[in-house]
C-alpha cells in the first residue's frame, strides 16, 4: 500500500515536484508544465516567424553553434570536435583486424561470388520437374539423372547427377582454397574458407529440396554431414597429389570425379587421357590463380562475355600437354 502522503498528491503536482528537483539539480530555470503546454498549443506553424515578429527592431538573433545548442563552452566544444577523428583512429585497427566483423562481411560477399563460379562449372538441370507426371530417370546406382552442359559432361563424359556436381564444385573450391592459403594471415584464410563451405552447404541443401524432393530436414542434414566429410577427404587427397606428383593427383581425381570406376556410363573402358586432362587443368588453374591478387579473383574468374568463367574455362594447352606435344611459344611483341 502506498503512503498517505504519496496517495494525496495529484499526478500534476507530482510531476511539478519532479521538475523542481531536476531543475535544482541541473541549475536550470524552471518551466511550468501548464505554461509549456499552453505555449505548445498556441505556437504558430512557423516558430521562427513568430520570434521575428515579437522581437525588438534592433535586436538580432543569436548565432546558433553546436556549442550553444548542446550547452558546451568553446573549450569543451573544441575538444569534443576532435573526438571523432581520434575515435576513428582507434577503430581503424579494429576494422582491419583479421577475422573481425568488417572482414567477415567482406568475406561473405566475396566468397558468394567465388562459389557461384565454382558451382557453375558442374551445374545441371532436371527437365522432368517442369512436366506434370513425368518420371525422373535414374542411374544404375539409383541417383536422379539430369542434363548438364560444358566440357565436364560433353567432353569428359561425366554423368550429370548431384554427386558429380558436388565433386566438380569441390575441385574448384579446392583450387580457390589453395589460393586463399596465401592470404597474409591465418585468421583471414579461415574466415574465407569457412564462408566458402557455408555457401556450398546452403546451395546443396537447396538442390536437395527443389531438384530431388528431399523435404525432410533431418535427411538433408545427414547428407550435408556426409558431404562435409567428403570435402575434408578432397582436401587431403588433392594436397597429397600436389606434393607427391601428377600420378597421385590423377588417382585422387579418378577416385572422386570418376568414382573409382574402370567403366564409363556407356559401358566402355575409361579413357585415362581424360583423367590426365583434369590434372593438367588443375595445374594450369593453380598457376593462373597464383598470379592474381585477392581483389582481382572475381574478375579473373569471369570472362568478358559473362557466359562462361575465365580461368575456369578449358584451354587447348591442357590437351596439348596431355598429348605430349610441345606448347606453342608466346608471341614476342616487336
């Protein structure tokens, strides 16, 4: 129960007493609540015009400065005006901090563009989804068979399925990861690599739901865990191939891309020159990526036409190298 003295006070009187105490504490002139309310009700739409009409003829309006508006004297205002530059100098190392919030936002947008270039190489569609009642064809392993374009499907003869798309995307993500390892510090490399695999997980889950009808989140999460384990295996296998030589790298390509099969989808024996061509492709792309600055990665992965990737496009030099022919010498400018 409130006290009798408190219950006897009216709300207006209580507000007036609070205003008096605040004015005494701040040493400000007291303004009556009632007078302030009347002034607010009778003030014209243009307060400046009303002040000019009621001021003396020779009077001039005081100049409004930040010091006068915020109640600061000249010395304190000058010290406050120099606060923002000093604050910016303090915050600049925080913005440039490796793995900080600013770098995280930049890495998220950059890796999204990089992942799109990786995913585009092995992209596929399932036309039967647009046809009512159409049956999606299956492979011998029970995978949904799609339609793919590009040299990975047309020249190498890979089967356009979800697993093939994931392995082609993993291969290009690995090539970018090798380039990202050359970043100035470890924190930046981990930030970019983490966002790159996050973009893959989001896109893979979207494909499971839209293209393959896996509406159960628990099943999708199970597949995503398996894909992450495959990604860790891809990193180890391709790293070993880069260190030990093309034979080991070709074996890793054969296990991942060609599913360690000696027979193609058409029932023929595998053409090992195709495996060697992928090895030559990886070596060339790594060499070209090493010459690009981090800022120029997105521009280097896109061709001027915009329909195909730049560095990720196949090159005649890869086939010439596989066939054992000497590479043409570069033209010298006169």
